[in-house]
C-alpha cells in the first residue's frame, strides 16, 4: 500500500470495487494492485504538501471569494445588458506568493470570478498577467487583488 497518500489509495480501491460491482477477494486484490501502481506512477507529479495555518484567514478568504464572484456576476450582467463598451486591460501583478498550491488556488479564484482570466504566470520574475474585462484603473485593481487574495494566501500557506 502507498502510505504517502492513503486517502488516494483507498479512494482508488473503492472506485475499482464500485466500477466492478463486486467485493470478491480477487477484485479486492486486483484493486489493491491497481491502486498501488497508480499511486506509485502518479507520485512524481503530485504537488508538494503545504503547511496550512490560520483558519480564520481561510474563512475570510472564502467569504471574499464568494462575495467577489457574486459582485462580478452582477457587474458583467450589468455591462452586457447596458450594451456598454468594456474597458478591458491586461494587468501585470508582481507576486509575493511562491507556494505552488497557493498559486493554483489563486488561479482557480481568478478563473471562477467572471470578468477576469488568468493569462500567464512568469515564475522566474514572479509576475502574473490577468485579463480584466472592465476596469478603469488597472493599478487599483491589482492592489485590491493583492490585498484581497494574495495577502491572505501568503498568510495561510507561507
């Protein structure tokens, strides 16, 4: 059994048994072999484990994300219904965040928020480029982004 990710191993075993519709000893053994092999081959591409701290900051980040998604949906809908011309911009933001899992979370947040899209991440320079559908001040948008999301992720993961 692969002990580095036991939940993944047990999940794969359970999925194997569910897909085969049997808990016969042969299926359990075969499922254990498949789960072990899958975990062994996937180990090189697993993201590193992050040290997570500050539960209150996690709650504040989740609240900010949900609030911003709702606000962005309304803003994009208002822009579409009004027939206005969007003031789009490519915003380059220098990042303090270096944790790979934190960067993935940040990319998911940007992608889930209507009106913004993660375009590029330059890991050497630690700069992310985000396309914003409608903003009149790219610098203010970048400052708010860093304060709302990046600062909290740094506090949680680094």
